[in-house]
C-alpha cells in the first residue's frame, strides 16, 4: 500500500456498525443469583468457611469481577493452580445443576433486540465468562442455539474479559474490516473495558446486571441504558448521529 493510500485508509470514516458483541448473564439473561450461589458452593467445597472474612472477601472479588473468565477469577482467588482448576470445575457442575430448574430466563426484550440487530444487517456474537460447556447449557436451556451468528467463551479466544480477545476473535471469525464497526453491550465494567481495548466505537452499558452507571462510565461506556430492550433505539440514534 502506498503512503497516500495508507493515509486515506487510516483517516476514513468507519462503516456502519456491523457487529454487536453482547454479554449474556446480566445483559441478555438473568439467572436470579445462580452465578453467585455456584461460586459460593465452589469456595465452600474448597476449604473456605462460609461467613468467614476470607469467604466474604473472595465472594466480594467475584462480584467485582463479574464478567471475567471464571477460570481467571479462581486463579486469582487460589494460589494453588490445581485447587483453582478444581474450584472452577465445581462451579461449572453446580451451575449446571442450578439451571436445570429453569431459573435462567431471558431478560425482557433480549430476543427481540437480537432479532432486530440481525434483521437490520448486523452480526451478533453472544459472549460470556463461562466455559464452553456451561455456555452451551445456558443457550440450550433457553432454546437460543442459533439465535446469534456466533457464541464465544474465553477458551475460544485465549483470554476472557477485560481483555479484548473475544471481540477481536469475533471480528476475525466474521471477516469484518474494521474494529470500529463493532458495538459492545454488557452490564459490567469488564465488558466496557474490553470494548475500549478492542477499539470498538460503541460501548453500551445496561443496568440489568452487576454494575452501576457510574462504574460502567468509568470503565469506558459511551452510552448507558436501562436494559437491552432499549438497544435498537440506541443503535438507530447512533447511526443517525454518525452517518
């Protein structure tokens, strides 16, 4: 590429949004606290006394890092890598048990928003901090297999949030030209930070999950809405402002 061509490419106005990378628990689905219950069981079964200062501190860290890869969270909580891996496996098994009762539900408007995005010409990737087996269990329990163009977990990309790997993996998998064609939607600071680090042009926080508007904006949210139900209108306004 010549110098002039490179300059033109660097300065060009990005195309319209072509991909939405959308979080799962807290953004498109609710599990009524099952993530925290599974986390608590995993800690208790690995020698952390429920109600103890250590237990509450660990659970507090898990809340603060909601959206991170669960394997990464346990690696931080336990110095012993074998114990950390065992705790992660326990978490996954317990969570599987907890979703068997139908307690994982779509947040109102989530399916409509995903359908709207795909019908408007956008790709949709559902991203999670869960492992692949757990993510598939959740998708199957909701009848959501095939709802999105793509679903990704940390193991698919190398690292989970707050790293940008899942977003960049989706860009490559869907053959997009420009990371500025990406919108990132989530309920946690790690969702927003991963979007900032990836170079996405829109980071939309929702208030149906873990973190407050102030926390989301501090992590880089460009927009904050009450729920994913408002996403189609937000995206329409974004397109109108920029094009």
